[in-house]
């Protein structure tokens, strides 16, 4: 075995040991040729024999594999990628229907190889390496001789990270047709069930709220059947020890790099073993494998931390920011933008747009984004989706002319599309009514008066690509907001035979990925931002193509505290679109100060979504100061190490706090937010994180200097609000207040 390897193989007893920077993942080949699981968690040193971690014994009522042998039963053995129907009564990782009606399989170990680096997954988003020295990949082949079929399991381990990346590929080498009814990306059996399950749940305008529950015997699951990862659930779960906090304790994370229907579950068996499974949702899914065909699952990123939820988040943030996001915008400072949507909705013309742009430019905005309503006859949401040509009644000189005029102001220009949808009142629908997802003879449901194009069909994707490419080629466009505003219903494709109808949702997502890949390759200078009625498709799969996403349609500063806090559990600040919008807020009608709206939106990709021409001179100066602040600290705010300090999901939820620290730890910015004012409250401190303990820091606006260890263990003494007898020290007193603390290292 070569020096400094991350993958060790004990050949004589068929054991495999993957080591990350601080983690170990160990599994073996069982006596029946299937794979058994031995350890996942804190790093242990390699040794030539881990057989002491494996135990067989007779248990009453268990079914046994070998005739006359009562000690070998899959009912109680921890497994690695379990199949169906052979003494294991827990839910399997896969299930294959055969021509004779059987679902029983016997995939046995058939060999391995170690691959430098990390292979790409054909047609699917995936984490990657920039050189082969960053990671190693273990490829395990399992074979069912009766079916003449293979499963190829991939395990990638990064040299300096605490993550294992897993996927599976099914290959039909035989003559009969095989139907995959279940093909999850990973399964792992943890030795006990003393965990709390953490998930990100919600709905439109309240996405990714943190929910926590204790594991109980049986199955606990989250899923989506909506054709997208959804606002309701995110393709992520974590198992943390009950005593684990944000900053200490053990936690396991599972994140699926996929944007469609998914399943994530934890099953606790009668021996308190916890089986974690994740992948494409088996509900209403199947995939037909003809002779010689293969099926590749999306990948799961399994991350581990013994430094609490913040430690887990930093693993995901750094990996997804630097080895999932791609292209020239991956590491580049993202522009401060203004979007016209809440300022104009559908009611605009060129002069109104240019007036907003001129005013925004004077305040320091760098990018103007023209949202919905520029195409076809789009005066409301009942018409024109699919007709991606300019509405000359609104923009008589076209998109190229408007984009050039914006450029002449010294700003970049961006444009909104909703490529996956079509309106019945459109030229596209009139010409191709069969291009929507539907079932002949059944009435199609609509959402927002629109229908889902059948992206499982290449000709549909080709048509949309050509229309979008024509627009992007003829105008100086540097940003695209890609929206998607409804879920799938009446799922079917007239282009597929009856035996393949349950392939439609996955084929659709592959079509979306294909369109993204073609557009990002043809227009590498364009920054793509994904959107789906806000955060209905905020997932790792999208980040592979669009390095930032619209976090939520809800731009209220108070609601965004929970949304951005929960999103940060997995996703980096550089991926979160965060805008200052009008008040009363258009989603909840709450009135918050311009200061608090800015202080919340700073922690993300910053922008504005309001009519700046209606602002007072004082408000314009305040916006200019906000933009100047953001530009000055943009690198720390977008690419710094993020730390959650106080959760809105704990206690009374009245206070939220977080901070970000530059990579060299010379600068830090903390945000502190209070929802409701407290009468005559006590003296409070804020404990910071991530600073260099031995370095000295200044806090802007405060006298003196403070060492990092003091700030982290003693904290900042917070200013008081209005106490009932006098004005307190903070600028704003009352409800919905906030403060930003800027720390810089003393030279």
C-alpha cells in the first residue's frame, strides 16, 4: 500500500478502511459475500485486523443464511448496502424486479480497485477534485451470478476533509430485463440509536426551519414526491447525540446531491441499530434496465464532526463552496444587485427600468436584474411562459438595447427566465400542446396558471436551449435568474412507453441538469442563480450549476433569521441570495427598519428588491452606506467561516446571532438580532467563535482592544436597549432591532 494513502485494504480478511482528516469508515466482506459495516466516526489508526469489531451469535427467532448455522443472520448484522429478502427484515438499499416476478437478489463481493481522485458522475452533479492528490476513490464491485448483473459502489474520501462521498451504479450484463424499484445512494448501519434527528422543514416563505426529534424504534423519514427537492423538506438529515450543541459533541450529516424526489430515513431496529438510508424516492419510481444498460444514482455526502453542528456545517460549507460549485463565479466576489420585481411586478417599460437603474447606480449597485414580464405578452401570470422573445410593447428596442443602456450606466445586466414551464396562452403551447407533463385523457392540474414542460424529452430541452441561447448571445447579459414556480402533477410522458412512465420524474431532472450544463458551458461568464418559488429547490444538485440560489421569496428581515439560520446548517453564505425589500413587507406585512433589513441581508449574497426611486434622500444615503459596508467586507461575508451563535429555534426564539470570520482570522463580523423588546432586561454578553485566541482585536465603535480568547470565553458586553427610564446605548430601541459588530486584528 502506498505511503499516505487514505484507503487501506486488509487483503487477507477483506476489510476496507477509509480515513479522512479526522474520520474513519471501516467495512468488511461477510461470510455470505455481502458487505458488513464495522465503524463510522472518529478516526482510528489503521491495523491489520478489525475482526474484533465484528460479532456473530445466535438470536432467537432470527432466520439464518446457512443450513445448520444459527449464528449468521442478516437480521442483526450491520450491513453496508443491504439487499432484499434474505433474512434481513429492515428496508433495503435496493430492490430489483425480475422477469419471473422475483425481487430476491444475491449480490456478492467480486473485487475492488482504488482510483486516484474522484470520478465524475455522467449526467449528474457531483463533488469533484482539481487534482488527483486531493482524494482517493474505492470502487467495490458486487455481482449477482444468477441475474448476471453488477452493482458498483463508489466511496470517495478527501485527504483534508471529514466527508465520505457515496453512490451506486447498477449494470445489467445479462439478457433479461431488470426493473429497479429501489436504488438508494447509500445505507449505513450505526451501532446504537441514541440520537436526535435534525431536519430542515417548512413550506413556501418559511423554508428550512430546523426541526429536532429523538429517534424511536421504527422508521423516521423525510421525503419529497413533488418533482423537486421542495420547500417542505430539504434532502438532508443529521443525527446528533442528545448532548451535542452547536459547538461541541458528535454529529453525522447526510446530504443528497440531487434536485428531484428524494427519501432520507433512519430506521431503528429491535437491537437499537440505526440504519440511515438516502437517495431517489422509491415512491412512484422504477427504472428499466435492458441488457447492457446501466443506472447511476446521485451521490450522498456523509460528513462527520465531533465539534457540534457548527463543525458539521463548516465541513459542508467548505466542500460545497469549493468542490461542488464550479466555474469563474465559484471564488469570485458576487455583485450587489437590484431586482425590479417588488418595485414593478409586471408593470414596467424601458424608461421606468432605466430610472430605477440610474438611481441604484448612484447608490453603488453593481448589477441590475430584470425579472418576470419582459417576454411574450406577459402582463400577468396567466400567459406567455415558453415564449422567450421580447415584448416590444414594453421594450420596443429589445433586450440588447436595454442591456447596453444599463452597461453604459456602469452596471451589469441580468435577466429572469423560467425555462421549465409553459403557459397555455403562449405560442409554444399552441404549437406543441403535447410537450407538457400529462396523462392523456386526464385533466391536467395547473399551478400559477402554468404547466411543466416534459424535460424527459430531448427535443423539448433542445428547443428551450435554442430560445435561451438566442437571447443570451445577442445581449451583454452577465447574470441569469432561473426560476421554477410549480410542482409536478399528473406525471406522465407521451414519449415514453407504459413500462417506463415511473422514470419520468428522474428523467425530467436529468433534462434540467442537461440544460444547465449546456448553458453554463456555452456562457461561462454568466452568473446563474437558481430559484424555485424562492427555496423549493435549494439543494446541492443546483449548486453544481448555479453557485447561488434565491433563499426564499420571504424577504422579511425577521422571518429571514430562521430561514438563513436553518439554511446555513448545510449551505455556505456564498450560496444564499439575501435582499433588502420594501416595508410593509410583501409577504408578512411587517415593518422593520432599513437598518435591520440590511443587517440581516448582509449575511449572504446581498442585494435590493424595492423601488429605490421612492426613497427619501436620507434612505438613499443609508442604502449607499450599506452597500459601501458590504463591498468593504464582501470577502469575509461571502467566503468567511460562518458560526451560528444563538438560535432562533431554541428558548423563546427572541434573539438570533451569528458571525463570519475571514480565512486568516484577521477580520470578523457578527450580527445580533432581537425580535421583541424586553422591559428592564438584564446585562447580556455575546460569546464569539472562530477567532485566534492569541491575537488582539479591535471592535469598531468601542474603546480598547480584546484578545480572541477573551471574546470567545468571556464575550462582548451588549449595549442595553430602552429600559423604561431613558434611551439606552443602542441606536434603535424597540422591536425588530439589530447590531453589527466589526472586529479587526490589531497590527
